[in-house]
C-alpha cells in the first residue's frame, strides 16, 4: 500500500471573509486530502502567496478591504502559474462571470463534488487523493430548516439513489459527518455550513469599490 505521505498534496489557498464558510470548507477539503491554508481577504491572501505559492486559489468575490475581483486580477498578473477559481453566492451556474479573471467558477453551496470536478480538470497538478473520487467525498450542505419535531436538520440528497431525506444535525462536534441514506443505506459524508445573506444587490456595490491605498502598496512590493 502506497504511503500517502509520499504523495505531494495539492496546495489550496481558500479566501473568504465569512469565518463559518472558511472553517467548514477548509476542514472538508483538508479531510479529503488537500493542503489548505485560509485567508479572510485579498490582502491577507497576497501575503500568504508570497510566503508559499499555492497550486490553486479559491476566492470569494465579495470581501472587504480587497475584493476577490481585485485579488484574482493581481494574482493572474504576478503569479500566472496559480489556477484561479472564483467563488460566490451572488452568481449562478458554472460559467465565469463577466469581468472576473479566473479559470473556473464555483457557485457557493453547490456541493463539494462540483468543486472537485472543477479541480480535476486543471492540468499539471499533483495527483489528487484516490478516495477523493469516490462516494466518500463529503457534500457541502447549508443548514436549511427544522424537522416536524422542531429540531434543526438538513436535507440530504443521496448521491447513490438520488432521493432526498432529512437528517437532524444535533450537537456533533465533527465538521465532516456521516449518515446512512434512509432509503438505500448508502453511507453519505457531509459538512454543514451556516447560511449567509449575500444577495447580488449587497454584493455588487462592494465589488466595485476602488482598491484602497493599502492594497495599492501591495502591488508594488
């Protein structure tokens, strides 16, 4: 059996100003087998990149101080070897939004498998962990309601039989959880993310902000 420590991990820098999304996604990607670092905005991300260049940059678009729009543009210019994935809940579909400089687009809460399919299309990456392509890759699910007894729950669509069932989320401390499908008994792995209010109306004014002096100084260092 090949020692996983001998396989170079795909280095991914995750940039999002929401700490719940940042921690949940980082934990899920880390458990799959990525080497993950996190940053809360574009300026922190640039500092991280200068310390170590990642293979992939996964960046939210709507952030304070330095938005993802600006960050992706700067990274493309100064670090062209990095694969760029724009991420947002303000756009739908899988096409890169107009005006965004990125290799791919990931719609928030569209599932970890969708993100993995995007990453697997990138050339010249270290080999992805084998189990990343199996049914054990976790779903990324927003906390989305309560069951008939009033307990908080999530709706899970089984990747095997494609039927939806509700699962109480209880007080588990694990970021990546597992449950058996209520219908076909397939084991489903999932991670829970708290909902965030990020409407397009709120996103676009911040996205058009002019780069502040602090971020301008970063471009010339």
